[in-house]
C-alpha cells in the first residue's frame, strides 16, 4: 500500500492518493463482508467486475484527510 499526495490540480489542493495491490483490495472487501456479519470459511476468490483485481486506488478529495501510522495526510497538500 502506498500513500502520497494526489495529482489533483484544484485550488483547494492535490488530495491524497492511496494505491492498493489486488490482494489488498481483496482483503478490504473481505473485511467489509465481516463487518456486515458475512464470514467465509475455506478458499475463495474475490473478483472485481468479473476479473481478478490486479490493483486499485482510492482518491481522497482535497477537503478530506487520511491518518495512517500516526501521520496525517491533509488533502490540501503538504503545507497544511
């Protein structure tokens, strides 16, 4: 998983970009299911749009922020 400032070109700032591997996307989907009381036992395959997920990303708007490992990433950029 990689976290960096986004490439947004808005007056509000660049936003924050979180890049995920396919395995990390599958883990996130699995955790979502568990949070809703759905527990899978045994091997399973999680597909996105009918195919194995190779990677994924999450873009956080400049008005938002991310806290990871105690560090705060403000969507307005590194100067905030």
